[in-house]
């Protein structure tokens, strides 16, 4: 059985090139595959391998105080979903190109836990009686596989398109509690921060994204699957892949 992981953490990194090289070497030594993205703003990981290799890699990573609080999301498959292992140093671990949406420059936007969101969706409003609008910050290719029932989806091809695509909807969202969500939390963290800095004080982020919601409470309120950027294609609420043939 292959253990699949997704993790990110916003933290200042002064040694991005050296860290990328170190993590690549560690992952290679443990026969892991996937992607390691490093930037001055933090770390973003998608790695898969056997249980011993995965556990050893993350134990070493979390021994670094900068990453001790990193949350790792797990799922399982019979196939190895990545063809190779690569490490890259980039300007951002998720490109947004908005100065007012940078997590190292501002306090984290308020979040809602999966269990609380499930309760809100069941009752049709938040705890103050406001309607809840789920805002999908992913692109059209992704939400075509599935999204929260009734979610506001936007015709975007990339994350940097979000501000312009959201503009026509902002007035209609003024009386709602808006919950920004994405696959694993990284995009909705930047999106919620930007929206609040841009005057939308009624925005929360879904803690852990869709994968965190599936992991903690299942798929209630979600329709379809969650697209992932590897050979599994998409995961159902039990975190089982759409494509999961026997490992070659």
C-alpha cells in the first residue's frame, strides 16, 4: 500500500536552495516520489511512498522547529501516483502575486473547522443565523470533478485570476458568511487573507481544505470527488482514488 501525503506550511525560509537540496536527498534516500516546492514564504509537499519511508521523512522534517507544526494529510492507494521525484525553488509555494494576500505579512485569516462547517451546512446558516456561501477558489478543471453543493464557482484557469473573477459577486456576498475552500488549504488561506484585507470581513477559510474535510467528517454536503494533481485524478470522500490500478 502506498501512503500519499500533502502538506504545506507558511514560514520564513532564508535557505531555500539548500533546504530544497536537503529534502530532495532525504526523499531520494527513502524512495519517495512527488514534488517538493520551497520558497522564501514556506514549503509545499506532495510525496508518496511506503509507510516507513514517509514516516522517516516527516519525522526528520518536523525535527526542524520551523516545520514542527506542519499538518500532514494522508491518503492511501495501491498505485504510486507520481512518476518521479522533483524539488523546485519558486517565488511562492502557490502563486497569487498579491501583496495583500501574503501569509507572512499578515495574521492568518479566521478559519472554520470541518465539524463546525458540517453543522452549518446541515442547519442552513452559521451560528449567528447568517447564510453560508461556499466559495470555491479552485479552477474550472478541478471543480468539474466535484464541489460543495451550491458552491460559488468561478470561471478561472489559474489562481491568479481569482480577484477579477470574484469582483462581480462581491455585493451579493455582503450579507453572508463566506467560506473559502480549496483542495488542501493553501489557496484558500491566501484567498481568505486577501479578501479580508480587501474589505470582505465576512470571509473564513475552511481549515485543511477539502481533503481535511473528507479526513475529519467525510463527504456530507460535498458532491462528487476532489481533483488532485497526480495520476489518481480525483479522490472520493473516503479518500479513495478514481484511478487506482494495482501497482506495477
